[in-house]
C-alpha cells in the first residue's frame, strides 16, 4: 500500500510532551510515514531530543530518536508534507496555519481549529466522509495543504458508542459525567498534591468541548467540492468533567435519550453490529474491534481495559435502562491514544488511503527536489 | 440537657468494623450516651476489643476501649436501652428486631429496615417529623422499643442538597453519578489490586438504594400516632455508582429538574438559606453548617473538604445550568460519618432531645433494677 | 529444539491466583510446553476456569482458557509430566511431593522446599549448575520426578546484581531495604484501606527468606550425582521489607561490602560485563538483557521500568559509594514475573534444554500409553 | 508566660508555599507570637494572600488571613523582630541575613545556614544547649539578630530516635533508607504522572544533608559566649532517599551500630525513657510525647500515625536485631510539621522561654516607637 516513492516524511509538532511522545512511538516504525522532524518550542529547539524531555513511556527510550536534534515549530525549520500536531491550542492557531499554507497536511490534536466550519473533526470509523470538506477549506483559505482535527479526548469516548445509536435510532439528549485520567493534563500537568486519593470535580475548558463537538461529528456533510458544508446535529449534551487518580483512560457515565425508546437489547445489538467506515481499509492503527460491549457487571475499568487493541478500542459496559433518559451505560477509552495521538495517526492513515496526501507529497518533492 | 439519671448506656452492634469504630470514636465521650457494650459476631465475642479488630482511625487507639470484652450481638448478651447498629443487612434483620422487641431503641446504619413503611428513614435536618411514625411501628409490631434508620451513604449526600430545592421549587427528576470512597466497602473491603489507579464503575446493590431512598426521605408524614403513615415523593432518580481511589468522601455529580426552572442564583440562594430542622436544638453531633455552597471553581474535593465540621457537613459546588434538566452541581460528604456513624448518632440525639428515649431508659432501668 | 514427541503437557497448580494467571499467560503459546491441566483448590475444581476466578491481567481474558474445567490439585486428577506450582507453602508441601513421587518435575514458586538441602534454588543465569543436585534428590527421597524451586520474589531482585559482584570480588555483607508491590500479596491480598497513600513497614515472613536464600543461591555445588551437595555462602544479610502502593515491581535499596573495596566503576563494569549462564541457550523466556545498569539519576522506577523484556530484566541504578559498606545501589524487578511465574518457567526451560525433562516425559508417555 | 508587652509580632517568609501555610496554621492563634506580615516573592507581593496562593490545608481557609496583603521578603517591607522562614535555600541566604542584620531573630527551615559553624541546628528536645552559639554568631557576623535553623525533614525523623541511643550507648554507624512523602517537594512539586503507583529512588540534594546534619545535631557545644563552638560527632551515616506516593510522613528504615552492642530490650528502654530537654518548659508546640515506640508488628505507618500530637511526635517501631550493624528499626514523623514548620515554631518557643527573644523585641519596639 506504500507508494513507489517510499514513506512520507513527517514532522511531529510539540514532540516533547505526553502526546508528542505517543506520536513518536506510533510513528517510529510506521508503514506509511517516517519521522523526519521532531519540532518543539524554542526552549527545546537545538537540543538533542533526549536532552529536551523526560521520556514517559515504556519500551525503547525516546523511541530510538534520542539523538535527533529538535527543530523549531515552523515549516521553514521543519519542512515536511505531513505534520502531526500535539501543540497547545494557543500556539497551534498560527503554526498549523503556516504548515497548511506551506502545502502540508496537518493532523492535529489541538482544539484550535476543531469547530471551524471548514475543518473536519474526524473519527475515521464514524464520519470518514467529512474529509470531503477539505476542498472547501483549501479554496476558502487559499491553502495548498489542509488541517484535519481529531476531537477532544473525552468527546471521542462519548461519541463513539453514540454513533451507532444515532445512526439507527436518532439521539434526542445526552448526559455525561467523565472520570478522566491525569495524563490528559500533560506533563508535569496535575500535581500529586492535588490528585492523590482525591477527585477534582472540574477540568478547565473541558465541558464546553464535550457539549459541542459531538454535534459536529455526528452531523452530515452536505454538497461536494468547494460547496461542501456541515449540517450539525441538534440535541442537548450536558457534561460534567472530573479528574480522578488514574494514569490512562477516561471513563464516562452516559445517559442517552433515543427516538422510539429502544430496549437495552436493541441498543446493545446496535453497538455490537456497528460497521465502522474503516472496515476493510487496512489502516495500520485501526483496532481489531472499534467498539466492544462487555457483559461483566463491573467493566470497563481503565487500569484493566484501556491498553487493549493498542489503546484504540472503545469499551462499553453496564448498558441498562435509565429511568429519566431511557438508556444508560459506561464508556471507556485510552485518552492519549484513542483520544489523541492514535486518533491523529488514524486520521492520517485514512487520508493516505483515500489518496488525499498524494498531492501534498508531490508538491513537497517538487519543492525539495 | 442530660437527664437526672445520667447518660444512657448504649450497645454498639458490629463494633469491630469500619463504621463500628466510628461509632466508638463518636460515643467515647458523648454528653448523652455512654458505651456499655461492644457487640460483634461470634468470632469476636469474648475477646478483648483490641484483639478482635485492627483499629483504622487516628487518635487514641480503640478510642480507649481496647480492653473492653466484646459481647455477642443480642439483647441478652449486650442489654442496653439504646443500640447503634453497624451490622450487615442480612444479620441486622433479626438482631435489630430482637433489640426493638426487648424495649431498646435501635439507631441503624443497616439497609434492612430502611424502606419498611413504619420505619423512619431519618436525616434530622430534613425530615425530623418522620420520627412521628414510631408509635405506629410499635403498635404494628408489638415492640416496646423501635428501629430508626439512616439512609445509604450516597443517598445522604444526594438528598441533602435536594431537600431545600424540593421544599422551595419541587423536584421533577434527578440524575446522579457518584464517585465513592473505598471506606464505604468496609474492611478489608476493596482489594488494592482492584482499585489502585482505577475506577470500578459498579457497586453492588447500591444504585437501587440511591434511586428509592430519596423518595421516602423527601416524602410527607400523614396522620399521627398509630395512624401515621408516609406519603412518598414521586419523581424518577437515575443513579450510576462508581468506586474511585479515595479513602473517605463520596462525590456526586447531580443534575436536577425543578418545577418552574429556577435560575442558578435562585437555587444557590435556596441552598444557602435552608434552615435545618435541628437549628437551635443543640444536638452535639450537628455540624455548625449543614449545607455549604462553595464558590471555588474546583471544589468540593473529598481529600480536602470532607473532614470539616467533624465530617457532618455537606458541601456543594459548581452549581450551574444543565442543558437537559435545568440545574447541575457537585455534592460531597463524609461517607462513614455523615453517611453512616455520625448519621445514626445524630438521629439518636434528635430522638433524645425530643424525649423519645425517656421511656426506653425507664423501661431498661426497671428491668435492671 | 522441540522433541519429536511434540510439546510437553503441563499442569498449573494454583492456577486461579495472581501468579497462576501469569503462568497461563506465559504458557498459553509456549514452544516447549502445552497447558494440559489447570488445577486449583477444591472450591474451584469442577468449575470452568472463567467461573473460578477473576482475570487480573491484560490481553486475552483467561489467556483463552476460560472454558477449561479446573482440576483438583493432585497427580491423579491432573496428571502431567511437568507441573508449575503457584501454591501456598502450606499446601505445597504434600502436593508437590505427590507430583514428584508420581514421576513429574515440579517447578515451584512456593517456599516449601526452597531451603531443603537437596532442592535447587535456581536462577538460571546465575547458578544453572545447581540443577546437578536433582540426582541426589531423587535418590534420597525415592522420587522418579523432582522439585525445582525459584527464590522469593525479593530475593531474586537482590541476588541478581550481587551475583557478578560475588563472582568477581566476593561479598562480605549485604544490607537491603525493599519497597514491594501489592501484587506480591496475591489477590485479594492487601486491602486498599491499608495501603492507599501509605507504607506498611512489615511483610510477614519475608525478611527471613531474603536473609537466607541468597546464601544458598550463591553457594557452590560440590560433588556429582547422588553425592552432590551444596556449600552455602557465608555472609550476613540484613533485610527490611516494606509494602508500598505500587502494582508491580519490587524496588530494593542495597548496600554491600565487597572484598578489596572495589570502586564504583569496577562494580558497574562487573555488572555490565556479567555473562549469564543462559547465554546462547535460546531459552524462550530469557530476557534480551538479564542485568541492566541505568545511568539516569532517578531510575529504576517500578511503574516505568518493570515491564521491559517481558518483565524478566533486572535493572540497577544509582551505583555509588556507601560510607559504611562500600557500595550502594538500587535494584528493581518484576515480582510476579522475574520473581515468580517467569522465574519458574525459565527454570523449566533450562531443565528442558539440559535434557532433564526427557525422562519425565518418557515415563509419562509409558504410563499414559 | 507571655510578656507584659503582649505577643511578639512575626513575619512569615515564603508564606504561600506548603510549609508557609503550615506556619500560618500554627501561628494563627499562638500564645507567644502574632502574625504581622505574610511575605513572599515579588510575584505575590501586593496581592491579597487568598489571591496569591492555593490553600492546601484543611480547617479554615487561609487560616483566616485570606485578606492580608502579601509583603515583599525584606526587613524593610515586612519588619518584625521575629521571622519564620520557609524560603528556598538560594534566596534564603541573603534575605535571612538581612533580617538578622536588622536585629530580627530568624527561625529557618531553609538549608542555607544549617551547616554554618555559628548557627544552631536545633531540635529542642535534643540539643537545646546549642542555642548557646548565638552570642558567637552575633559577634562574628556583627548581627544584632540571629539565625536558628531546624534540620532537613528526613534528618529530624532519623536523629530523634538516635539521640537517646547516642547519649546512653554511643553511635558508631548509621544506615538509613527513607520513603518520603510528596509534600516534602512543595507545591506543585511532584507531578502525579511521576509518582502515582511508583517509587522514585532519588531526591535531589537530599542524601548529603541526611548524612551530615546528624553529626552536628548530636555534637557538643564547647565553651561559652563568643568563644562557644561546636564539636561535631564522628560516625558514618549512609542514606538512600526515595519518594513514595504518600501525602504526609517520612518513613525511614534505620540500622545502627552502637558501642557495646546493646540488646533490643536495652535500646527500646533507652528510647522509652528518654527525657527531652523540653520537659517542663510548657512549650505550646511540644508534643505530649516526643518519641513513642510502637509494639505493633506493622507500625508506624504514615497515613495512620503521622498526625498524632499535632504532627510533632516521632514514632518508632520494629526495633529488632540487625545482623550487620546490631540494631534496626523503623522511624516515622510528619515532614511538614515535625520536619519543617512545627520544628521552626518549637525552636522559637524554646528561644522565647529561654529569654533569647526579649532583646530582639525590645530593639524592635525602640525602632518602631
């Protein structure tokens, strides 16, 4: 499936952080992509990667890239036809735009462009057709490249089990209480003095994302080419986001109101029979199973279930009646993989297989010839 | 306020467990009551208290009762006009009845009698008038004594902030997701292998209690004397109960639908101005403040807020609009104090001050004269 | 390297516990061995494995053996030429002997036979020649099979870095303070009420094992055949064993007095250049690197370093001068792999490659023919 | 015992941090001292205290001083005859000297002056006579005020149980492995990503302090007045300092070589009968019991034992033979009270009662009259 030209060179933007390190690990031996640049803030640029950050993950330290010199975060310093962004939202705004303008495709975990009307908020298994907005994005902004966003880490775990329910029954309301892992706050992130043996019932700026992003993801793409646009879904989402002393894995208690008030059995069947858009595409980061429904009374649990399928599986459990909204259940997923680095890489794999990256690569090769 | 007869002798049933130890600590130097018996299972009876259990609490080991010999759990072995029960529900059924039959008043943390139609499910600040059912209980069962129950530890934290809202606005629906402390499972209770760095999204038999008990507590007492009866409230409660790695303190994310859709300001005002039934009664275990509303963005937090007011305060925070039910907030309280031992002791203090215990004491003195 | 006869059938004794499950995971797809029986206490025997225990590990639940029916722990109920024992010491005494008598080779994680004069206490990388005691064991006890023990989980992490130092310099004294993981206490094992946010500075019966086992492991095998015997090493070991809130991985602070007071550099060189006895044998469970020395100032750390090399690597760090004994360092290893299941399996692999299991297998085939 | 002049006004230097907050809590209602200034870095100066920091402790938020405006850390901005310093060592050097020069007495938790030859490293129960060096300090440095240091938080827990052993038997060598709480690193201090479910086997710059400070503390004061000097003790101390996921309380595994190799019974008797120098002085922060010896097999434990006696008690357990050095035991104490804020306050109370503060106060009153 690789092109005759070999692997596409990529830049990792924000390579030193918790999500950036996940990008390295996923891309270190990827069949489509090849790490060409590790880019980070000016504080890190110029240092060897191993001197610029503390390696948080298991396996080979620095994914074998310890001696690579860190670049500054710009298409001049780290030119590549493909960039993965683990940048903070505030700096992502201009840096990601600069890359897209330069002709690169940016697969971004930042929130900066997620809700823009011409940027796909992509979960390949659910709304792969939303990639169709890119032509409009390029036309509207005058970019040769493009930005593709993945959702907030909590949104992914919430919307994944909702997708089959929306497709089959239609959603009328969603109530969600999350118990989120500390890795979601990055590094050093949460002080141990705050979270040890504790619950922090608030995560800054999180609830508005969880309440708005699902409507875009579950919305429809209308029109084609430069006339494409999104028609957002319309139902209320009410979120409470809390932090708990868990390393990896966001757990969400969800109640949902569905049209026609389907039974628990029907809901479970809908989830189990969901056919992801990615079926048969052979995407390297796609999980063997996208959405699993556990029948154990006390699962899913983050420490025990989160690593399965390379952290790319969503596990649902305790599907049961809700006396108010009709159905309730628990959803779990790996926040820095399914909800961050893995999500972006899967997005890029989808774009690659759909042919969307070919032009970027050609343009890049012409420039660098 | 103590009687001329001195303190009332009490038996602690289930004295060796996590809640039993809290009873000891609260009663070791109580102005109304005096520990006369520490009763526990046959495995412990006959041993010195310090040899029968591991002391889990701070302060003086065994609350100074280390050398008291543990009695069996029966009114013959541990006769007292007043008993505090930290028994498991299955054994509580017969033991508590035997005490009540013997003429004793039982203040019980067990779930065995909570939902019985003639047993008060008491939170003194909220439904102190429910004590009025006792005459009917005694008449109906032929008991000289009586059983008074306190609610499940999660119910208390949920229903306390709801009480002023029900009184002022009227409740139409309640959705609750709890994050419960490990102490709620007793000792040894939860294995560290299960809960460390984890969330367990299920607590056996917990959700049905949280979904039913509030309706009785917020219900009305109709009639008087032997004709008294409860008129339960009617609104749906939907609960998801989870366990998190916290030692003490249940945190609950609550959404509530109120009649007339009051504003956040009105709701906060209702909570802040709530006058507990216990005001002015001088109950020794009553908190200085029953219901506090925090205005810090990330409070209440169990490890930081739970011990205030001897663990008897309920703290609410993050009162804000819910796009589905109207209002949402966070509630927190100390599960083994406000939700267990402290709750039972406060119930007994109310009964004492209301004069309900005088007959039991007289009867006891006559028998033991 | 497998025999013409195919894989050797094995029984796992104590298959339902924390270590038993590790055995399943390691043996589920082993090139030499094949799981034939899962044996456990009478309480579990007759049930399907998935109904007999809670699966604690990641990956495929029950390692794919969920539907195998659990056998009783005896050579009649679970006959196999090879048994892996995760039994408690008190029941291991008779059950392991019964297996050995029946002709089976038992690779045991139990402490029951560890210090017996005719039982090898084996770490294949260190004292592989101790297998030479088996002929004496069989002659002395009239067994056709044999018992091979692996050391206590803390002993392994302590003695592994000591072995090269003893070989090159000679040891005169060892002081060790361990910080041990909760998995070492099995399941349910340690109550979360005891260990959360805490240190328990005592582990029952642990220190005597850590103080005595190294002397046997580092001792010499004298003589051959039925006249073989062990000459124990002679130096004092002083151990303090504590429990800390870590899931997997025992960390040990070690001080050691060596003959000739070698420098830190010499000690590091000795560790790094240590050639394990297993080099070149192709044992499937042998780590790529037996003993690693980290040069990072704050490593090794259990949560970050313990899983490397399938949990079979020992990592040492902070080698530095000790003003009292001469050298001090930190050692870390995976207690339920390197210190338990993985240790036993590696022992069996060594015995297999050395040909020691061939007779057991033949005898078994003759019996079952 | 208060002077006719009323309480002495004090400044708290570094008032916003973990230790600074402990100072506030201890001094908010102190019989000798009165908080006059909360001083902190320029970043905080000018803000209200409640806006300058997050309050980490229980009880009344900000100890009631939330509205006090924070001063800069200098004797001009925060003039007081008495200062408590929770400053970092690097800034403490000049700021503490400026205070001492201005005539103030500084009771410091910083390491800056601890090992200076003319600064007492004080534990009032052990070496109260070391205050006698102050006249020399003032003469040598030309200060009207003075600096009194308390030891490193780990040193205190180590040296307290050693003091009676040194007095009665004489110490020849000490080996210590600490398991230290995260609060010792301040706030935000340790990242939860680093310490959750983990052990960090290194604490920067800690071991040299633990290896040197005990020798000064247990040394003798020679001479008097301006000719006074310290004669340090001479024995090797070997320390390994680790961080564990505990909120408060440093646990230390100690082995000690004593002259004459006394028995365990003799050692326990020496600890139990130790008469602290503070006996009978009525110091408000002195614990009811300075040094307790537990006879429970698994105590002391930080989460369960550390708060006793206001955090000012040292608890020892597991006194037993060490096959290498003779005696080993476990010691525990509260690192931010006994090892920091409480230590400094107790030092000041001793100085107050000994009359050492009277001149400072008079000088201050003259200046400010």
